[in-house]
C-alpha cells in the first residue's frame, strides 16, 4: 500500500479480522470488521487522494468503532 503511516493491510474472511502493519513496526488486528471496510481501504489506496487515503479512512471509519488487539 501507499501510505505515510501504514506499510501493509490484510484481511481474513472467515474471522473478519483486518491486520494493519504500521511503518513504525506496530501491528494491529481489528476484530469483526465487515469486508466492505477492507475493500474500501484498498479502493482508497488506488485513488490516491488525501481525503480518501487509507489513514483517513482508518481514522474516520475503523478506529473507535471496532475492537482491536495490538500485537506488536
């Protein structure tokens, strides 16, 4: 992905877990994430506009709305 803070994204369909690895090395697992959110983040990455960046989407739609586990 192209992001100023995020190095990679992943999604596990069966468990609805989205993994996010930050450029600083921290890894987060967001739980019970509908796949549409992952798809939207990937689409936003393709569009490459500030308002639709992956980080912006994460802050607007995921953080504070879904549980997460910080792995590292």
